[in-house]
């Protein structure tokens, strides 16, 4: 789904804890931080938006999916993930293409969101793929204007480090070294400037290739939400 806007409503009290990495996030803290928040998932086509949303919603992956071509309304529904019950209000599935009409729809969604997750192919950016870099920079330039002087939380969510030979080449501290490499990129500094400074942009890198990796990625996003 490209992108998906979620209105998150907490329907039950959670007293357990969830964490896959050394950092443990208590669910009650996460829920307190997210209660009533609107979350938008953005990005170009086929970077993992549908995979992320489907995993949060159903705990399953889509091996094959078709990119969204036309906007469509998705009705209200309830879902459960472990002990968490969430009600998704009516959402709008918008394509990830860069037409003027889609841009105006992105703007409305962003302006009405509290947390924005922008998914990128980290492996392509590290290879300095020109097409991907230009598209991401163009998107962030628009988003930066839309979120200016706001309290919105903005995340760059990097996907696909599992397929990146550079990530695999690190012997130890892979995650920290990979994040360090990403922050050395000129595109990272451009994005920081477009969003008005480093404090406006949080970065979470990982993979949606399997359930463990997806859990780690989602928990890290939650952890950084709590640091706000």
C-alpha cells in the first residue's frame, strides 16, 4: 500500500513487554506514546511499504504484490498483534508515483499525520544509485516544506540491508557500521538540510526479509518514538 495512513487507537491495556534486540521496549510505554497518533508510510514504489503494513496488520508477508495504481479507500477494521488490539480507521491507499496529483494527496496525508515513515532502499543509496537518490531527494524536499514548523516525527526507514554485500562484509558491529556508512553519504546530509536539521530526522535501518528482522526494525522505530 503506497502510502498507508493509520489512525491508531488503543483498545486494551498491555502489561507485558516486547523486544527482540538488547533494547527492551515496554508495550505500555509504546502504546502511551502512540495513542491517538496518525502514522503515514511513504516511499517510492516497491521499497517495502506494503510489506511493512501487511506485517503490522496480519503478521504475514506478501511474496508478490502489485503496486498501487489508483487511490482507493480502505474501510475501518480491527486487528490484533499479540496482546495489542488496534482499530484502523478508514485509510487511503495512494500510489508511490511522483505525479502532481499524487503529490497533492501525499501533502494532505502528511499534514494530517503525527508520525511519518519514509522507506528507502538503503542498499541502492549506498551504491549511489542516481535515479533513487534523485527521487528520494525530491520527495524529501516536498515533505520538508509540508512538515516545516511542526512537531511531527519523521523517520527515514532503510530496508534491504540483508541483500547488501557491504552490510555482509562487516565482521562485527554490523548495524552500527552500516548506519555510520549511511550517515557519511552526501544524500543523508542533503536530506538533513531539507528537513531543517538533524533533530528533525530520525534514521532506522534494517530489513523486512523475515519476521525477526521486521520485529527488530519495528521495535527500533518504537524506541526512537519514546525518545521524542
